[in-house]
C-alpha cells in the first residue's frame, strides 16, 4: 500500500476562510477578519504533505483571484494541485468564521466547491493512492455528491483505504435525512471515519451517547471510528475494543483546523502500520501543534516526533 504514488487523495472543499482577528463568542461580535486558505480536505492533504507523504487534492474553485490564491497556498504546502478544477460559471466558495477557543461560529457561501464531476476523479489516480478521503461538504450537494459516492466504490475496488471526516453542519447540509442516507452509503465501503462530539450532536440533531455513535457507524460499515472530545482527548473504536487517549493541557491559540490536524497525524501513523493507540497519540500530538499555531501549520513535521 505504501508503495503507491500518493499516500492520500482528498476530495472536497477548498475555500477562502475569513477568520475573525479577535477572540469572540460568535460572528455577532466579530468585526475584523483575516484571509486564510481553508477547507478540511485541503488542510488534511497539506498536513500529511508536511508529514512527508505525497498528497493530491481534487477541488473546484472559481477562475477568480481568490481561487488562484487558494491553489497557490495548497501547492506551497507540497500538495499536488494538478487536478483542481477551475469552474468558469461559479466564484470560489468562502466561509466567515469566528475566532474562538471552542467550536467556531461560521457562515458558508457555497459556490464553486460543489462542481466536481465523476471524470474529475480518474481510475488511474485511485489505483495509485493509499487513502481516498472526503468530507460532508462534497457529499452535501450535486454534482459532487454523486461523483464522490461513485469514486468511493471505485476506490474500494482499487484497494484504497477509504476515509471520511463527518464535519456535518446543518448550514452546509440542511437535509439531515439525506445526510444519514449518503453517509451510510459511503461507510458501506468499509471506511475509517473521524467525528467530534459536536459533529455527532449536529448529525443526529440531538445529544447522543458515544456508544450509540459507535453502534450505528459500525453497523453502517465503518471499520474504524475516531471520536474526538476536544480537550478531553479521543476514543477510537475498531469494533472490538475502545482505545482512550487523554492529551496534555495546553494554551489554545486557534482551534480552527484542529480536527484536520488530528486526522492527518492519525492517518500518517495508520499508513505507517502503527496500532490504534499509537495512531491516536500521533493525532493528538499533531493537533497540539495546530492548537498552538494561529492559522494553518506552516512547517514540516517529523513523523517520528508524533509517536513520543
């Protein structure tokens, strides 16, 4: 598996993140914003590239200058951007985000990011990648929804590990019933999935127990579930046992993108043949780097350092 050209191919949103410059409670009292390259799949691909893996991103941006900026930022991080789609009829998507030490308040403006078609995810690429990853964003709208579900089946047949980040939000995907149906279909390919306590509550529309999440997601086909608990750590279920990881206390400077950082460390360890416990520790250590950095992680990270 590790002999394949790409450690990770991530499909989904590449966005302009306009993040509040002061720590606030919500967007209601956020008055100033700073521009960053955002989008969970793009951040994951960039973080895994910083960990020494060859990665590629399949996203759609506008032909505008924001799109050019976004692609350039991802490329600088070492991600192959040759498969990014430049959509002539839609501007690049943006998100307004509050700066917070907890779950950020945000407003998405969905435009070009959904314009991914089946031919944009070629079989040759899937045959040359170890992990095929996506999120709720491309799965929430057409034509990207049908394109990713089709590609997931092809990826499974090509021997890829399937991965998903359940970054569900009602503002992104208002039809929760459809969301459950689509996520079930994706997980039926035997995917690994990461979600937070907040993601679970949003996905179910109410607070649910961790045991309920594990029971449902394994029943739907997930082979491994990573459930993050913010400052309380994470729990990994492989269907046979639960692995708990409690991180050290740190001063949080910026929580935006922490989940993507965690999953990059986790998947990097997973591809390196590490145990679930070691994967969770690597994820926690990568998240720590992000939580103590304003904006995206900017430096390369030694993979071995994540196992300490």
